């Protein structure tokens, strides 16, 4: 499309190419050809549209109805229209929109239209999966705030939000709207739509506006605020709506007490006092006519209700109570369970039903009996249903105590009830925080070459998908730091975001999978050392969002969902698996905890020290650096680069003593060969260090070797040290100060 195309061509563009409803208008007078509200929630029929074109009704301009797309390739999505009415609005948006640095950049990405006489205003259009919150403009009641210092931004994305006069219409100043870049809209995914919502919310909050934090479909300021002496509403912040509301209030309260002329005089004064700049006289008259019709209709409806009774099935007190409760707090009802959640400090939490009962009891006391309270609960449920799949959808966002952390851009966004989240980490984001104990702890409990793997494994738990198909075995013989490691993970995520289901339960109990839903981690604190016969569940659970998994809660209907909990198994031994395939070995990551901390070495307060607010803030910063790195590298750093290398490590870990004897003892060992027990233990530790395996104490090693039918004794002379017969170490495992020994038998 070119800006010099005919009006009918442009009408076709908006109606067929974009798919929204478009109506003729005299845009110089800001009047539509017919009442557009009849097409807020229904499509304009094709024959009506064609008739409007045949009669050249679009010649004086046109307007599109924001919101639902009724036809074409974008059908069932929504056209979100963002109206920037000053330079400050554009600047604030671009500052928070990382994909574009200027309006020209934005115009290459999506539809941007302007009228050339004023480059400081613009309409920007996106196609979104779900409507954005209506935003009627920022306002202020501060006397010293000058026009232009507040960004003038209005957002419309459903039919009830209003219309947009559009290309190629003539602006009231005489210039024509033009699309200044691409005429192909940017289609946002549901996650990207939520990001756009959060971005706009950030701007509103920055300038002291609730930005959707209060449950109001139109983000209105209170009528009391509107009448304050120092209240100002600037061009681009919906002066019409504010003045209309003041009109309706004055007419309703004073009609029949004073004349219409007196009320009009008050309105003119309010227009001059509060609107900057004031609306033109003809615009004020149109608003007056609209307000009078609305109040007259309401009075007529009220009189009919007194005579014939109301058709409204709800008790008025029930309706009032429902609206009151929803204005006090944001609620969401889970479709799958009918459970009501409420928004509290940045996250939706359980207990919504209890809170509703508490609020109505405090406000309405004896006016509501139990049946009416149930009606209120039902009313709120029906208006707030959401699927569990709507929560925490943006994998790039981590909900923290003080905001929403953007992983990719390393920044903190403000909380918003429009971002549905039930997973908040008990971490306070502080970009300057550095951990003081975390590195020391890891260096004490892990092999140095496995520290990076362990950190990236921890970081991976903050990503709500499993793109790399890992599960983790923390392998060590006891009192070695594994419990502190998993305890720290639990503290970082919060107990409510961690499940503790054993592998055997996952295999045998069909309800067990439901415990993993919306959990970041599942920790099996004591992996069974029994032979694992069925590990297909590990393949499913490490697949993330590649394939939904069917889960079932007791006494509820089964359903499909995505599970992303990272699987951690604490293991004193590594059990053999019936399936010895590449599919398993490429998923399994064994992290060894080789050292033992007993007696004075055991710091019983270590976990508490690692989980202070300051330390966890620092640990989080380290983990986010690692998370960005592993996502960039498309996997966690591993010393064993191939599935074959991991298979060998697994087999060594199944029985490290047996593997040691097979690899470190010479095949040509004779029954007359022997090795000093301390030297064998030293060789064993060297072997474990080379292959990153935990090692048993010397006594435990001796018991294992005895089970393999090696005989022990003492040297016949000299120091008479304790020895093992029948063992000759390979040269690389012989201590430098020693030589191999052999018993000399008499001839």
C-alpha cells in the first residue's frame, strides 16, 4: 500500500488485510458515519462494507475499531493500538523497548502512522494474542507539573476501548495520517504481548499512575480526584473521558435542583480549570449531549425497575459487594480446580476465597447471608477464570521479591497483576551484591573442574523449560555437602516451588507427577540403590515443552500440561539401569562430592549462612550470568563431552572400587605380589581424583576389597605393615617413594 492510494483501497487494507472493523468518518469534525458501538463485539458484514465503498462513504476519512480481528490471516487475534500524543510518550516507550532505538526503527518493525505536521505524535499498532489493558492516559494533580513532562499514552485493544482515526484520513489540523514505514504489523506471541503489557505498566508506575495495579477495566481515577482543585489532565490523556465523567456526576446530582444552563457554566469552568489545553466549545457540547442522554436513560431504566421489577438476577447488594471486592484486590480462578488465588506482593497466592469472605464481612456485615456470599464467590469465579498454562509463561522472566527479573536484558521490571505468576523466588535483586561464602563452599565440597558444571546446573533450574534434557545425580558417601547443596537450591526457589518426589514414586504412583506441576526442582533426597527397571519417566520429564505430559490429581480429571522441574537425585551409590543407551547417558550428569566433613569439620550452620538475604542476592547474580552463558552455548559445561564419555563415568560410578581394581591393578599380578594397604588407599584416591569420583574411607575400602576375596596380612620383616596379597599396581599408581613388592617363596 502507498499513502497515495484511494480511500477505498485503504478501507480494503484495514478491513481485509488487517481484518479489523473500519467505518467511514468525517475526521476533520471527529464524527463517524454511523454509531460505531454496534460493531464493538461483532464483525461488520461484507455486504455493508462493500456498500459503503460503492457510495464513496470513506472519502472524508475512516476510523478503525481497536481490538478483535474478524477476518483474514490474523483472525481471532487483537489489534493493539498505542496512541502517543507527545514526544515524551514516544521517548519513554522507546527507552523501555530494546528492539528499537528510534521511531524510524520501530516503523521498520510494525505499523507506525503520523501526520507530517507533528512528528511528536504517532499511532503504533501491534497484533497481540490477548488484549492489553486499556490505558486512558496519564494525569496529575500536582500544580507544578508542566504539560509535556508527562508522557501522553493511550492504549486500546478491544472494541469497548474506542476507535482510532487512521490512514489516509485528514487530521483536524489539516494534515493527513500516513504510514511512515512498513504496512505489515508485528505479530507478538502471548509471551511478547505480556512483555509489552509490562513495558507500558512500567511507564505508568514511573509517573505515579497505578498502571493497572488496581482492578479497574479502564484505569479510572476516582471521581473525587477529578474534582480536586489542582487536578490536571493533558492532551493525549483522554480529556474527553474525564470531562464526560464530571458532567454525568454533576447532572445526576443537580438535575431538577438547578437549571441546565447553570450546570453548563460549571462544566465550562471545569474544562478551563482541569483540561490542558481546554476542549473546544463544540466538543464540550457533544459531550454534554452524550451525558444528558446517558443520565436520562438511566433515570428511565430506574423508573421501569420500580414499576415492573428488575430483570437483573443478582441481588443489588451481591453486585455491589462483588464490585467492591474486585476493586480491592486482583483475583484469578484456576479453571482446572476452581481455586481462587489473589494477588499479593507481586504473585498470585492461595487463599482467595477466605480473603473474599473476610472483605465482604468487614464491609457489609449482616447484609449478606451465607447464600449471598456464595453468590459473590460464584460471580468472581466466572469473571476471573484462567488456565494454569497462563501463569509464568515468559521463560525470560524470574519473579523476585522486589520485581520481575528479565534474564536476557539483565534488568528488573516492576511487578504487575497483568503478569500472571504463582512462582516467586524469595530473593531480593541487588545488581551490586556479590556472594561471600558461595565460592568457598563449592571449592570445599566439589572437584575444582566440576564447579562450573554445578553452578550452571543450579542456574538451569531458573529456566522454566528443559531444552537440554538433563537430570542430575549428586554422588557422595555421606557428610559431604550434598544436603547443603539441595538445601540451598530449595532456599533460592522457596519450599513452595520445590517438590520432593522419589524416582520410585514417579514410576509406581500415577498421582505423583501432579506434585511436579509448576515446580522448578524435584529433589529425591535418597535415590534408591535398587536396580532401576523403568526409566522412561526420566525421558519424559527431561523433555520440557517439547511434549505435554498427562497428569492426574486424586479425585480430579486428568489433563495434559508441561512439566519443567529439574530432577536432582542425592545418591550414596549409583544404581545400574536396565536401559544402557545413548538416550540415558546423554541426559545423566553426575556431580561428585568427594570430601567428608565430620566432627569439627562439620559446620551445622552452613546452610543458614549461605541463605541470608545478602548472600542469596549475590548467588542469584552469579547464577544469572551462568544461565545466560549456558543458553548461549546451548548446554551446560561438562568435562565429559560425549555420551560415550558419560557412559564410562557412569559405569565407574556404579562400583568405583571394582573399576579401580580393574584399571589400576596390573593384569599380570601374581598371588605372590602384594601392596601395602596405605599405598593401595593412596592409589585409590588418585584414581578417584583423576575420574572425578567420590572416594570411600580407608576402612570402607578394605571391606570392599575383602568382599572381592583378596587376602590381607603383614609383611614378613621390616616394618611389618598390613598388606593385600595378589595385587600389583600399574606404574602410574605406584607412590614415587615405593617399589612393587613380591613375597619370596622357598624352593
